[in-house]
């Protein structure tokens, strides 16, 4: 029987995203607690922003017509009749007068321009404060118009928006104290391998510390998931099946690390096939070939490789967008940038390679010298990945596709 060809990275990701069923249940949370959540319902503004004409500058608010003759060598002199701080309402401005005004303060009736204080010279006269103005403003100068940012009734945030600090600020700017968001995704994780030990434990001969547990937990927390950690599961088919059943009962997604290859001690793949179904296995990528995707009862399943770099990169490229789609996010693709390679990669691979690189002071990319799938130091040293197509060599000076970690970790 001819071996079925592996899916490309793009094919595999499209397959997974097409299968994703976003959570439907929503809850209302305080806007201050909505960071990282996905908006369930589009939000519209109930008011204009700003809600009134206001000053963009500290200075003096005037009638532009009163200052038409002002110039650097022959200023206009106006009496200062009031002082208007932000949050206070001034009196209507009378012709031939000015008012001291501060940034954000409401423009009084009758005024139509602000002259910044640097263009003014305060004067003390017997009848009070005056101002010499050396600039002829146009109507509307340094005035923020009511509604110039947001009009009442306009949609400010679409459903499916993943809320960041700036979206929360925008919601707050129109007075939204609470937001409807989709519930948090419930994710179960466990790790297979009798060789695994936890930091703090003595290492037995042949044992290694379980770095993947810390990597995956951190990445899932970055994405705002509710995580249940089943820890290290013994290397046996029955123990793996039991844990899968338990995890499937109360979670949207199950993620494992290790045990998805084809060795005699790799029990995750047969356990998933026994308890559910495996829809996809093995991707034409390096590192990260043994990536498994399927379902156990009503929960999705994703089996990541055991090598820490492979596990890390497959999470960034596949698990992250899949989780975002399950969370209801509309935009799940990371931003990629065309950058100059300041390194050579002379040996092409038939698989899509993801190389750990770091931006240098010259505006190019440097390559970590050891690209092994167990070299976790490369992920700390680097600040992103080069997405190198199958069969592609790289010569120093070539333009490559760079994906920064900042677009992949959250």
C-alpha cells in the first residue's frame, strides 16, 4: 500500500480551523476584567466621543475673527475674562475677550479657536488680566470637535474581537462598564513518558525534567484558558485511555505532549483511536512532524511531539490559532514580515522548516547555530521564526518570511 503523503502546514491548519466549533456560551464581566476575552456581541456607542467640543491644548480660547490681525510683530490684545479647567463649564465668550483654557476643557459658546500658550504673552493691567496674541488662528484650530472620534450609535467593537488593553480603553471611553464575552475555553493537558521528572525531584538514571509542562501551561495561560493539568501519565495504553476519558468529560480540548509517534511505547495515538478518532496525523514540517488532531467524545484532541522545541513550535503555529478559533476570535493568523537573512541555510529539506532566529542591529536576522528539536535555548535566544518553504535554501542577503514571537505567544 502506498504511504499517504503528509499534509502541508497550510493544509493541516485549514483542516483544523474548518473543524473548529467555537464555544457558544457567553457571560457578562466587568470591563476591567475582560482583558484577553473574546467579545460575544458587537458593541455600539451610546454617546459621541468626545461628548463636546474641547481644547487640544493649554492656551487661550478666542473668537478667530477677533485675532485676524495678529502677527508676530503686531499682536492682538484681548481681555481674559475667565479660566476654564477640564471638567468645568465656562460662560459664553463675549466678543473681544479671551478665556484661559486647559487641555480637555469644554469650548465655551461663542468661541471657535484655541491659541496655544506659547503664542501668547500675559499682560497685567489695571482692569485685570489681558493677553497679547501673536498668531491669527483659523476657526476650529486646536479644537476637538464633538463626535470626531466616535458617533453615537456607531459600532465600536465587532463580535469576535479579542479584547486587548486598547479595546478595553475604547469600551471605557463610551461608558461600557461591562462586556458580554464568550466563556473561557476549558483545556485539559497531560504528559506521557516514564522518563519525565518534575523540577525539585532527584533525576534517576535516564530521566529528564518535564519542561513541556511548563511551556504548555504558560502558553495556555497566555491565551486565557481554564487549564486542568493531569500531570505525568504512566507509559501504558490503559492509563492513557483512562486519562483521555476523564479529560473528555469536562473539557473542550485535550492537549498531550509525547507519545504520538510510532514507537512501541508511544501510546497516545492508539489510545485516541480506541476512545475516539484521529482525523489528522503527521505534518510536513520541521520541527514538529508528529502532530495529531482528533476528537475524544465531544472534546477535541491535539497531540504534540515530545521534543520541547517541536512542542513549542507546533503549539504556536497550530494550537494557538485553533484555540483562538474555538474561543470565537475572528482573526487568528499571525503577522509575517519580509526581512533580510544574514545567514546561509544551504541544505534544503522536503518539509516546511521553521528556523529560530533573532533580529540584529543591522535590520537583518541571525540564525541560532543549533536548530535541533531539543535545543530549548534557541527559543529563549531567538525572537521569532523564519518560515522556510519546502525545498528552499537560503543565501545570506535573501528575503525571508519572519514571524515574531510577539505575534505568536498571545
